């Protein structure tokens, strides 16, 4: 890997660890706002997401080896996706999930936090694409890669470390496109790798803020580095997988394929025994449990009730 790419990745990794330490020491709004309960009944923080996003966007903005407009595009894509993802993390109820759920609600006159996030990430992707420049078709393709990448990576944030593993694999493919790809993908890859141990250890999770930001930046890196034909192929793959996710569980597919299951479990703790009944807490006792659904939303029955003050609780399915 080139020296500028190593510098960008290393800077992002150091910044991600520093940001995570600072945020966990003094969580904005208090730790309860960022704490979720996983399937083991253990607390997990969402602060890895803002830490990864801030580090990756900052490192991309100042790292050498990439043109100024491309650096700006990476930073805009990451920061925009993180901001709207964070909004959905904190304000979302999970009553509506997936494109069909949010667009269906919008058609009925209901503006969900997920719909706001979709629109915001789309706008951030378009802004990033405009910074990269090119013809009108290129701008459309590149905006689709940024926004589509943000959404798709979030669909994999359903098991400890899974979204980061997918990000590392996708980023490696972009980096294989040459020096430009290596430099463009280095910052999100470095930030993601730095917090992989926290995610695998079930002490933290990316949430929408982190997964959306990494996906948007990797999509933008692909837009910067890859030729048009390859970008069209990549966009078709992103769109196809997103459409499939509406009707097929990625988790079930992974669990049925031994090589994918092995990769998915690599570095993870053994799976917890299922509770005695759905929604039950540790040892089958009632608890404020939720399921992190395929669209990456958080369901929380207690927080949805009027007057409830408990933060949403997430269980990685």
C-alpha cells in the first residue's frame, strides 16, 4: 500500500480510538441515550458509530494522496450520512422498516425518522457526487453509489463485527482499483478496523451513524477511483442486494452457507442460548428488549409508550 494511504489509514485509526475514548468518557446527553441492551442482557454503546464516522471523515479531509475535491467529497458523504444516521439512531422507533415501510408511511402522510434519513443521505450523496464532478450520468451513478452504499452496509449491522467485516472486504476491492482507490478508501478502512475489537467483543456497535457513514464513504471512494463501467456494475450490485433485502434475510443466508457462517463468526463470542420466549430478558425474565431488524432499525416497545423514558434497547438478531 502507498505511503499516503498508510498515513490516511493510520491517522483515521488513531483518531477513531481517541474519539471513542473521549465520547465514552463524556457521552453527549448522558450514557443512557447511547446505551442499548444486547441479546445477552449486556449493555452496548452506540458511540462507536459517531467515533468511526468523525475519525474517517476528518482523516479523509486532510489526508494526502487524493485531490482536494475528492477529499471534500469523502468528508461530505461521511459527515452527512453520519448526521442523519445518528438522528435515526436516537429518534427512531423502528415502527417502520425498509424502503417499503418508510415510503409506505410517507405515502400515508407520516414522516418517519427513517424517511428523513433516506432523504438526508441521498442529498449528502448528491453533494459528494457534485464535488467529484463529471457528466450528468456520472453524477447520478456516483450519488447512487454513495447513498446506496450507506444504506446497504447498514443492512449488515445485525451481528457483532459483521458490518465492519463487510466494509473491510468492500474497501479492499476498491483499493484494488489502484493508488487512487487505496488513498480514497484508506480513511474509512482505518477507522473501521480500529474499532473492530469493540464491535466483536459486543462492547459497542456501529448503529446507523457508523454503518451509514462507512458505507457512504466507501461508495464515494468507488466513485472516485473506478471507471464508469465498473461503477455501473457496482451500483447494480448495490441496488440488487438492497432489493433482495426487502424479501430475504441476509442473516439466514449467511447461516446456511458454511464459509459465510465461518467468516461471520470469526472473532466473535459463541452465540447466546435463545431466551425462553420472544422479548424475554436474561434467563427468560421480562426485560426492555428489542430486535435489530433487517433494515437496521431499533424496535423498542417500552420507549414507544407515552411517558416512557427508557432508551431503546437493541438485540442483534
